[in-house]
C-alpha cells in the first residue's frame, strides 16, 4: 500500500474515460495481432504454437500486445491466459522504464470484473506493469468491493497500488472508502481512521459503511476511545451513524463487560430520536441477561412490548439461558412455554440451552432426556448438543456414557471440536486411563485441532496418578519446549510422585524448573520436600539453597 501521505495528498472525483480507439498501427503489427488472437482462441494450449506463428520481437511489441488483447477481451478466460503467457516470458519493466499510460482499452473493465478477485488483482498488475493499461476508476472501485466481499483486504491494497500509475490516481471518495474498509478488515483501524479523517477534512462526507467497519474493528480490540472518535467524526461531518452502527457499539460494550456504558449509549440514542428496532433491543436484552441483570432486562422487555415490538426467538432464548444457568427451571419452563405459544418452534438452539442448564446443575439424566426428545421430535443435533452432553456426563463421572456419546457424534457425520475432546481427556486422566487420553489427544491433533494447555497438564497429572513420573517429566519437557506454561498443581503432582519414589535429585530439578517458570515455593511443595531434605544427606539442603538463591 502506498505511503499514507501520498494517499492524503488529494482526493478528487475523476470520471472514467470512455473507450477510445487504438491509434493506427502498421499492417504487420495488425496482422501479427490477428494471428496471435486466433491462436489463443483456437486452442486451450496455445503457448507452444504462438511463438512459431508470430516472431518474438513482434509478438512482444507493446502495440501488438495491446492489439491482440483488444481482440481477446470479449472472452475473459483467453485474455487472462494470454496475460499470464506474457508475464512468463518477460519481467515487468523497472519503474524508470515503465511505459507511459495508454488510452483506455475497450473491454478491460468488463474483463477485470468478470474475474475472481485474486485473478483480477493479478491481471490488473500485469496490464499496468507491462502495457501501461488501467481499468477505469469505477471498475477499480467495483473490483475493490468484490475483494472486500471475498474477505481479501490485501487485494484492495494491491489493486490500489497498481492503480497508482494511472492518470486517474488517487481516485475518489469511493476509492478511499474501500481503502478504509480494507484497513479495518486487515486489523489496521488506526490507518483507516486517519484516512477517513483526511477525507472529512477535505469536505467529503465520510462513508457510513467504512465508518461502521472501523467501529467494528475498534470494538473487537476494546478501543472504545477510538470508537467514540469515529462516531464524533461522523456526526461533525453531518453523517450521523445509522442505528446498526450503535448496535455494534452496544454489543461490543456488553462483550467487554461494560454493561453500564452500553446502557448509557442505548439511552442516548433513544433520546436522540433513533428508531430502536427489535435487533437493537435483542442486543441489549442479551447483554443484560448475560450480566445477570434480569430485572433491567425484564424492564426493557416490557418497554418493547409496550411499543408493539414482538420479542424475537433470540430474545426468548436469552431469558431461557439466564434461568437455566441460574437453576430456576420453573421460570425457564414458563419462558419456554410462552415462546412456543407465540408461534416459535422448538429448535436445536433452544434445546441446547435447556440441556446445558441441566448439565451445569448436574441433572444429567434430564439433559439426556432432552437429547433423546430431540430425536423423537425431529430436531437435529449439532456438535454443541453432543459437546454439552459429553461435558455433563464427564462432570458426574459417567465416562463410559460420555465415550458412547462421542461415538454417536462420529456416527452422525459431524466433526468433533476441541470442546468435544477436552472433557474426555481430562476425565480419562483423572481415572488413570492416561494412555487412552494420550491416544485421544493425538487423534485430536491429527484432525488439525490444537489442544487446550490444560489438556497437557491433565496428561502429566494422569501419569503421576499411575506412578509414571518419568513419562510425566518427559511430557513436562515437551510443554516447556513448546513455550507452554504448566499449572502450579502440575509441578506439585510431579514433586509428590518423585518424593514417593525417593527420587530427590529429580524432585529438586522439578522444583528448580517450577521456580524458573515464575511460581513461588508454596506450602504444598515445602511440605513435600522438607521431610526428605532432613535425611542426613548434606547435599540436599545445599542444592535447595542454591536453587532458591538462583531463583
């Protein structure tokens, strides 16, 4: 991406040039271009024949290339293959030797816009670097928007960089809006805000879509000072943010535990006369329920109903989730029945919420009943359904049933997730089946899933439980090699296992590693070691003193 000062130098509106005729060329060039185009169109693998049909020095002459391309442009695929052929036979010229911009070639816009975003960026670069040809400004902006839809902000920067040698550079407000949105998508919202601020300073109204993307990006990293700055920029430029922008702010504030500030923003936009829609109400309701502010949530619910806004299924599920998590299944049932009375159907989401509530409160048989009831009612299970039951069964020590649920998940055709494996690995280790846990962890990694750090701790504790301290120490070494920090309890388990085996040298080695990992010598570790250090072996106290001094 060009330096920002260059971007800010001037932002002007430039109309795309109309397709102009190519300048007259000698007959030899015209004939060569016709033969080349015919060869490209005739066969998918034209490359071996092309150089035998047209002399090399003529084929690669810029006016011949342009003339050939003009004959191919109605057909996007042959045009792209011809450009790739050119790129493979000679490098892009050095900047000093770059060809002067040529007249707009008919068909280039349609050609670029017919390609997938990554191919359009490649083709634009080839056209500009080898031939000095550029698409029109509207086509550049359209290609940039397509790149944004494809979640490829890098292509927006490439397209703009290619366009920088065009007479229409640096583009217009739409171009800047695409760049701002690309900065937001590329986790560079500060660069995007600088661009947006520069546009506003020059009198152009900032793009609402670009500002919304910046707000989303700043919200994601919790930088609400810059969120506020972006909103104030929009307001001062006479472009008040739309309701959906404030909705993103409210959602982000709740997600970062700033519920009070979220409610302040909600109240403020109501006072400003914004029409609060059902989605915005749902956002606030869900945030309040997750914070446990059920009275405030109920008040907001009543406000919705008074305004004639019908609460959505999402709003009902927010209340259902709160009461299930709180263990108030009487109120949960009341909310659920009201939801069904309003015409909403039982769904995978609502059943998962109920099953999770039962599992949280160790009422696993009732959760299994919900699971089986979904089969009877024709409601699909998803991986969250299975994970909920697996975790619940493991929590109450019903490992065999949890493994059975895992096998049902596999037979259903769904792919297990990290949340599927983690409780199984933890429980297998707790019950001394550490080899099975290691096997499951290896299977998990084979599926491309990265285990939680705590799964490694579980394996080490499992080895200690079955008195396999050597395996535990080897696993600990592997963790440290991969820059993973074991939990303090993991070190204590190893110390205890080594003490029981009378392996004080190894115990002191583990203690040294524990202190270097940032943990202090706690009462548990002290109790484990003290009776063994006073054995008459004078080297042990000296080693401990050396370890403590070095740490």
